[in-house]
């Protein structure tokens, strides 16, 4: 199975936050914040899949929840060079029925490679901070001496100062993959929790759907981040997800590679999301925004350094990001679904 990219993605829509700041003259879309955890904003959403946005809002404390995902661009980036294959997981152990690899990136093909060919100005080919920015992303190699999980390359996103708006330094994908699916990816976070406020968040992943049949252009997005040292969802039900991990909840580990496995199932007006950290069940939730914005396919996703504007320093590495589609929904969530 290959990713399906829309070649008409030529119109960039920057979105508005619930603070009422218009980032573009085009129509605003609701932007889902990572764990910037506010209720979704009420702005009209774009009517074209090319106008991507994450739902946004603010919670009771007024924390920013706006984010504009991987806004669209023209060009049709090719799918990953890795062909779709049957991963042949140990179904009996993991409770899964047939994984099929649908997309993979180890950042070995450069940018755009298998990613959406869009740059909001945060991409740095040579690894230096672009003029006028305080956050950026690049692709590092083994020769750099920086963390690489597998192969020769990895994503690096970094922040060098506080900003007026949320940091957005990551690539993304637009796709049309049926759910249920499993997404695994590796994260290496270098941050100083003592320098962050309890409301500061650093994002790990965003997933969302769009209903092409109705041509509504409506997105139901949800996210996963670390805030106050703890892993959490946002824009789900419960809003921050239900924590089901070890007690007391541990801080997310720093300066080491951590494996995430995320199960996503959109079933029209209902859906579920589960997350495992290094094989341990950590979070589960309903994808509540499907009730208003129904759909069954994963249409957009991104990973990497997206963070609250008050975060002044931090580095995140990602590697070996893979999406598998499943032949049937999971029934046993006590065991990590191992498609790898």
C-alpha cells in the first residue's frame, strides 16, 4: 500500500489560534494543539485537504492550544522507497491480525523524500538556525556524533529561545490510509524539566482524519506530548487521555531513545487511540472529535519539535517512523501490538 498524496496541495493556510490572532488572510481552520491541551477552537475549517490545520483552543488556564500542523504545499512527494511489506508480526503475542507496512521514514532519503514537500521556514539543510527564527529542524548523520537510532540519519528539531507563537519545526505527511493502524516511532528528548513551567509542553506526535466523501474539509486531530515531565494526549476524551501506566507516573525519560507504539482506529463518528512506551501501556482515549467530524482514514500526521512558545531550549530527535495498517481492529490492548 502506498501513501496517497494530493498533487493539488498548493495553497498554504496558516491558522488562527483562540487568542484571535490571524496568521494569514485565508480562512482559518481549527488547530489542534499537541498537549497544548485546550478545547478545540470554533473557527471554520478549510474546505480543501490542502489547507491543513490542527484544532486549537485554550484550556481553563488560558494555555495556547493552537497549532497548524504541516500546512500544505504543491508538489507530490514520492512515497518512501521502502516497499509495503507484510511485517508478519507475532499475532498471538500482540493481539493483532495482519500488519502491512504502509509508510516508513528513517530520514535516509533527505527532505522532502517521503515527506510532504512543504517548508514553513523551519527546515535547515545545513543544520544552522534560519534567520529570524528560534526553532528549526534538520537531518543529522552518523558523522555528526548526534543520536541516531538506526541507519545513517535521523531527524533533529531544536529550540534556541522563547517565541511569540508556538514553535513549529517538523515535517509532515498527507495521506489516505485506512484505519485501524499502528504507528511506531523513536524519540530522543534532551530538555531541562526544571527550566519548564508546569504548562509548557513539547509535542511528540499528531494524527488526524478528514472526510473526503462529504468534501467537508473537516479535520479531527489529536496529539501526544510531554508536559510537566509526564506523557499525555490532548483533544481526546478524556481530554488529556486516560493514564494507565505505572504508578506513580514516571517522568518521560530524557537523553535516551524511547519507542512509542500508537494504535489509531477511526470508525466513522467514534474512534480510539492507545499508546505504549517501550512496550508498556501508558495512555488510552476516545477520539471524541470524530463525533462532529467523522471519518475512517488517517489523512495527516507529523512528529517532532512542536512546543509551547515559552519553551526556550530543547532538542528532539526522531528516527524509524513507521505506519502499518491492520487487517482487523485490536481486541487485546494489554500487550503492545508489535508489527516491527
